């Protein structure tokens, strides 16, 4: 017997129109009711109540009915956007004010209509916008799933270069071998160290992290090795050092290349004997710890130059882990951006922001000299400084925009296209006038600056009507 399963239909989107204009209802129902679950309201309070119970996919708000002036209508748009970040938000007004349109755009409306409106046009716009928004939401959901499955401990990334890092971390985590993490500044070397610890048998033991470059030179020995009371003028009490505090756990020495040769010798003795003697003390203390170091320096070159001890180099360079710069992590920027946006939006109690597709394209083109740290700092700044839920191209720093091929192409050739002959003429005029100013009006000297002959200079001046008192 054949089963007769009910056919499945795509879900219908919910659209709410809020207006007191009685002429809107019949036209809206004619054009929209067949394709969408349409609801018409006449009060702002009714909309807010509905949104808080179950948010619709789209709202067309008549901002003229909100409050006593246009600014209150714009504020209502911003409130709706904050309540439902993924809402398809449309504004309706009878005002032709350009400033009101700009204010509405700042409140991040997706569409802006001036009455009277053609609801057939509205139907087409809504259809395209909802399809695009659904695709964005679906992409975000897949990105979230991918981020969960393609991260490791606190490390985010699914590129081949990061997978190689994960594989090495997994291999060394359960051992007690000394590890050296190498990579440019800002690549996340401490996160790799924490990942090694979290996957190993010392996960519940102390993790002591020290940035050697940040310790004052006159205190670093005392901080690392500890001191006894009275060992020096300011030694008011006995103080264990960082190495001692790492007993049974892990000691992470970041920027190890900044240690002086004297401290390198003392550290080498500790690694060889696994004992430490405090400054001013005489009794060595047995210390059980695993050492992980990190550097962004060329240690091999430092060894050749006599700035880093060769014996210490071989002691700490047992298992090297090269950490790739962000520019070599193909496909990881969308995952990192999504992660940082979630972290800092939650931390600052603001609705989750999303990126214009072109923004992500520009970010992926950048060289990121500051690596992941630079990207993270950028996200923190954007979360705090961008009003509304959408981060757009104009919000990006000038350095990134200047270096972006996408931005340069947009500047050179806008969507409307250019008149090539007019653009070339404009450039020629600009160069000729600049050369004439530089040469105090002398066409001969201006021609020399532009590396053209005098006859061509005279021709171009006649062509563009450029006059000069001197020949």
C-alpha cells in the first residue's frame, strides 16, 4: 500500500505593517497576503508586544505615526533593530526630507519608502530582501557549526596551516617534552601554550605565564627565581619566584629571547638540574615543571651573533611549533570575526552585529601585520564605535581601506561606471597645472618635469585651454 505523505511547503514569512492609513490595508492585502502571513497593526505598542512574544521576519513601520516629530520615528526604528537584529526593517513616510532618510539609514533600515508607494514594487523588494536575509542567517548558522567543529581548545581556525598546529599540539600534549612556539607577534602563542596544557596530564596544575620582555630588568631575576628575606635592600619578605610557583605544572616563558646572557645561564642550570635556589638562599629546591617557551625572534641568528646561548637554545628547542601569521591562514578570518563579534558584543551588552559581505572581502585581502591581535582589537573598536547592528565598509580603518584592492576598484570604477576619456582628460589637466605651478608658469620647465617635449606641452595647453604667462 502506497503511503500518501503530505507535501512539504516552504515556510511562509510573517510580515507586519504598522500604520493608521486606512488606504494601505486593501492594497497591502491584495499584493502581499497570497505570499506572506500578513498582519496589519495601527499602534506602536501593539507591535512591541507582538515582537517580544514572537518576532516577525519583516516589519514595515509608518514612522509618521510615532510621537510628535520625525526623530521619534527614527528612534522607534533603532529600538526595533536592537530588539530583533535580523529583522527586515522597512520605513514608510510621507516626508521627502533627505536628512530624515539619512537618519533612518543610520538607524539601519533595510528599505525606505516615501508614500504613496507601489505595493507591487514593495512585494518584489520584500521577496528579494527576505531571500537574501535567509541566506545570510543560514550562512551564519553554518559558520557557527563550522566554528564549533573546527576549533581546538581556545584556538579558532580551520585552515590547513592551523590544522597542522593542532596535530602537533595533540602529539606533544601528553608528553613532558620542552616546546618552543615560534611566530610573529600577535599570532596567539600563549593560546597554543594553553592548548598544550589543556590537553595534557598537567591541565589541573598551575600554569604560570611570564612575558620576559615585560619584566623590569632590575627585577626579572628576583621574579623568576625568588628571593629570601634580606637578600637585597627591598627584600622585606621571603618571596618564591615564578619558576617555583610552577611546581607540578607548566612554566610558559614568552619572549624568551629578551633574557640577558647571565639570566640565560642561570635558567639553563635550572633546566639541567630541575632545582632552583632563591636569591640570598643556599638551599636548592627541587621543582617539577614542564617548560614551554615562545619567541618571535630569529634565535638561530642570535646564537650566531652571540646574543643567545647555544646550549640553552638546544635545551629549549626540543619540539618547535611554528605558528602561521594570519595572512597565511586561508579562510580563518570569517571564523575569527564571528568569534570576536560574539565575545565583545556580549561583553559590552550590545546586540550581535553583522558584517556587510564586502567588509569580509576587504578584511580577507589585508596583510594583517599585527596578526590575530590586530584583528581582535579592530573588532573591539567596531563593536563600541559602530551604531546599529551592521558593520559597513566606511567603518573600517583607513589603513585597511587604502590597502584593499576591492576598495580601490570601487573608488576607480563605481557601480555607475566612468567616462574613460573624461577621466583621462581630468588627470592630464591636473598634472599639467601642477607642473606649471611647480615651474612658476614656465611651459618649458613644466614639460621637463612631465618628461614630454615642448611641442606636446603647447598642444596639451591649447587642448585644455590652459594659459601661462611664460613659454
